[in-house]
C-alpha cells in the first residue's frame, strides 16, 4: 500500500500526485480511469473528502484537495482510491504485484493566485503530454466536470473552490480560467513545472516560511527557494 509523503497541516490546499509502478501505463484503458473516479466519489461520500480538482492520466493521477481539521480524511481517502482500483485491475488481469509507486506526494498550495495557476497546470496535463489539444477533450478531469456542469456524481466542491480562488460564481470562474488556458496554449507554456510536484509547499515567501515553521524539525534541512517567481519549500525530485 502506498505510504504518504504528506506533512499534514489543516486549513490548507494539497496537490497530491501518485504514479503507477515503474511508470507503467496501468490506467491506459478508460474503464480503469472510470473505476478510479468511482472510488474517489466513494471517498468523498464515506470520509467527506473535499475535492477541488483532479485528472486521471494513463500512468498517474493529480488530485487537489482541501484539508479540514479531520486528520484522517486525506490518508484514508487516498488509501481507498489507491487500493480498490488496483485490486480490481489485478483480479481482472490475473496479475500480482504493485500497482502504484510506494509513495504519493503532496504539495501545500497557497490559495488565491497560486491556486489559480495550479488549477491551470493540472488541467493542461494531457495537453502537455500531446494526447489532446485542449483540456475539454479529456473527460477524466475536473475541467470536464466543471465546464460540462455535471449534475450527478459530482466530485468537486465548487463552493469551497470558488471561495479559495476568491471568485464569485461559476460563470466568473469559467471566463477567467478559460482565458488562462487559452493563453498558456497560445504561448506553448506547457512544460512540466517542478514546483507543483516536487515541493513541500509553493506560494509566497511568507507562505513557504510559515509552512517550514509549522513543520519544524521535519523539514529543518529543507530551504525556501525562488523558482520562476514562486517560493517553494523543496522536496527531492519526482517526475510527473
């Protein structure tokens, strides 16, 4: 079972990334991506996981969540959405062995503008991989859910998301977000950005310093660095 690399602090947004074992394309079939989303929906129902965004690719996932005071919610939810699809896949394929890498990684993301940019980064994942030309073409994502205004089996807590983004309503979000997506694609601003997947925290210098202070001895050997205008509390490199 995957172990967490999550330095838990309540009241924060966490960007969680997890890849398939040895970067294998174990989620390449739509049925397996759908099962991951099915169990994410059950994690939301069972534990009250607050989902802000997500995308399921062919060999890894991105999940953006908000952590409240209930410490167990994220860890139990990730355990559920990791173990159940893996078990189903192994049974169907008559397969044994690990489905996921040993750790999932979590990065604390400052709200407001930094969260806006993280949302864009997640939504552009399959464009970055040259699988689609626009996020609207990949249905296994939060972008698809929000912009299609899905009525059933909704995963994203849009009320909480808009509060954290400091945006008033759905129409405002769609207009602002689509303009960001359009600009990024036009500029070919699609490269992988390590701050979103290799950091303990990303935001302003004050935010990164505050996270380091709260974590104390756990990150004493980590330093706050500036990368492309972002201040990050850095972690060892893991490619997503």
